[in-house]
């Protein structure tokens, strides 16, 4: 598959969702599983990892509700393609740096289900949908999980599913939601939000999860603990916190608008002007401008940019995506120029001010 095709793999969440999609970009359920009788991947040699991957792929091929678009050995992907998969949230940053045979990524033809085989655990099942839709993600993930359960998962009656990292032991379920909360960031309420999330067993991370920083007011919120609670309880907790956060963000935007309308309008239109006409723009600045544009569009101040187009933009301006679209490696300065060019062309379609 060509590099440009990698940057255009289907992703269902990009089109947005029906629930809270003005604030919530995507919902994800991730399940960690290991096969009984094998060491964790870090202790496996190539032969054992290939044997594990073979069993998972064979069973997956017999699963009627997962239509596989692509199956790739990580060793067969160059750095650019790996980085595209990271930017599209199909693999973890850590998996992109791993080497050795038997490390595989599988993506379905709708961009809803992806599997990481022999990352930290033998199997990571991931399901993504747009908006706040964790229970539907859980339903789909449960189907895949049930189909693969015949492989004999490592499970303990007392501790639940056994995983390489102790924090995943139990349900081994991670429910995470990507939110856009510029209003709360402007009001400097993020510290309070992070403390409150930690208090109820949730964690707040940047756009690419653990170890990543936040850009463009985008944050991932997920459960920290998987032991001692049922899957439905964990999902309900995350969903409840996100619903409250959405209400707080909407109230924050209204308050900012009421307090200083002209200042808010000025920042939004300046962001539009920079993104619409810049000839070179760095990634962090571009993400910040797009954050203002999304909020301004949703508040009826800026031209109406559909959520799906905005979602695609935040991916397409990333470094690996830009290089794939250009069909070659780009120097840092060239990347900034290509990013500005893409923004000018795409935002021109919505230039109805």
C-alpha cells in the first residue's frame, strides 16, 4: 500500500457522532488480552510471537462481523507508515518503535476496529466511534472479544484477566474519550478538572495518550483502574464524567462570550486569518488556530466548518500525514509550508464570511 493510501485509511470517528459531538471527538474501548501458556510479549522470542499472531489471525479470519482491510507486520513498515498509524490512533507510540517478528497491526474496512498483536500484551482490541458512544464501542469490542475467547485467555478467578502491566489486570478495559475543551482552558479550570478526575479514578492525558502533551485544547480522559469493577460500571463512570464536562464547557463558552464579546471575536477571526492565509505554520500554532476555529464555528461567529472536516484537518496537518500526501520526505521548513498550503486549500471551501 502506498504511503498516501495509509494516510487515507477509513476512520469512522472522523465523520463525528450523534451524541455531544460538539465537544466530544471520539470514544474508544480498548481491551487487553493474553493467551494462556505463553509468556508476555516482552519475554517471548520471535518464534513464540509469530505462533501467537498466527493463532489470533486465523481465528479472526473466521469472524464474520470483522471485515479486515489490512494486516501489516510492523517490521515490514517503514518509519513514515508507522507514524501515520500513530497519528490515526491505530497503534500506540510505543508499538511504533518496537521491532521483532510477530508484531502485527490489523485494521477493519470501516475504521472502527483495530488490533495490536504482541505490543505490551498478546492482544489489544480497540474500537473507535465518533462522539460520546462508549457503550456502543463496548458492544462491538465484546463481539470481537467473544469470538477470540476460544484461544484460551489468561484469566484468574480472583484477579480477572492477567496482563503485562498490573494496572490493567481485572477487566483489562480502558474506556477513553477525546474532548475539545478550550472554554475551560481559557478559564484556567483544567487543574481542578484533573484533580477531580483523579479523585474518581480517571486520568487526563494529551492527544496521543500517556506521555503526550495537550495541543489545541484536546484531552483524553480515561479510567485508571480496571480491577474490582465491572466493565459496565467503568464505562458508566467515564460517560458520566464526560457528560458533566460537556455541560461545563458549554457554560464556560457562554460566560466568556458574555464577559468580553469583542475580545473573543477578535481571537477567533485572527485564528481564521492565520490559518486561511499563512504561508508557513508550525504544528502547535496550527492546532491552536484550529481550536479557535472549531469553537468559533460552533458558536456561530466564524464560517461553518463541519465537525467532520475539522476532525480530518487535525489529522491531515500532522507531520507524517503531510509527508505521505507529498509522496516524499520533507525537511522541517517544507513541512510547515505544506501544512499552511493544506489549510489554505481546505478552509477555502468554507470561506463564506
